[in-house]
C-alpha cells in the first residue's frame, strides 16, 4: 500500500468530515484539497530529503511527530489544531517536510481545490503530523533502502497516479528539482 493510500485509509470519511468542520469547508472541497495535498506533500518531502541536511530534517520531524506506535488517533491530531495554528511548531514541521516547496504546495492545493490559501495552510498543518505518522509506519514496514529512496519512490508513484493534470504538473515541478 502506498503512503498516500495509507493516509487516505486512515482519514476515511469521518476524518474528512472532521477536517471540514475544523476548516469551515464542505466535505467535497476538503476531499479535493486532501487529494491534491497528499501527493504534493510527498513530493515536497522527497525533494527536501535530497537536499544537504534534508534527510536529517525529515528524520527529526518523523522522530518528533511520527513515532506513536502506529498512526494514532485522528482526534488527537485534529484536537491540536488550535495550538498548531497559533504556535510556531506548525511552520517548522511544514518547513522540515516541504522545504523550499511550501509555497508551491500551498498554491497548487489552492488552485486544485478552490480553497483559499489560508484554509489550505490550515489543512497542510493538520495533515503534516498524520502524514509523518503514516510515513513512520510505512518506512518501518516496507522500505529498507532508506528514507530518501522511499520518498522518491512514493513521489514518483504519486505523480503517475496524480488525481489531475494540475497535481501532476506541480509534482513534476517539485520532482524535476530532485537533483539539487
């Protein structure tokens, strides 16, 4: 199972509904935004992990937010939204996992979903710890080649299976820079 599939399965309709309530958006818009955000986040993490010190930064984010013995409860992730949105921790999580592609991902999700950029930022903040927990579980179970190689593989799979040409195009921009 891919990393994106693992996150989507974990969220399920109830998680999408909870996120919709937190953001004040309808579930269909929220689902479109999640469908766009997850592949872009994986691509951003793959690129960040390739940069000098990037794999260490992603590993540190995994250590801080990914190790809870599994995927943990979605309620805990959503329940912390207020604190994350008001504090500096969220920006550092997104910076660690998206690196220079934070704005690219935020703009791409906004364009794909029709959601305003402020709500997209809130969504990315909500998804970041969930994606990190899924990545921790996924890496432990399926990719002995290391974090960077696993993320590259996941990002390339996400590009092939992109939910729209827009998402595929943003992923292409991100992945086209994997060399440096």
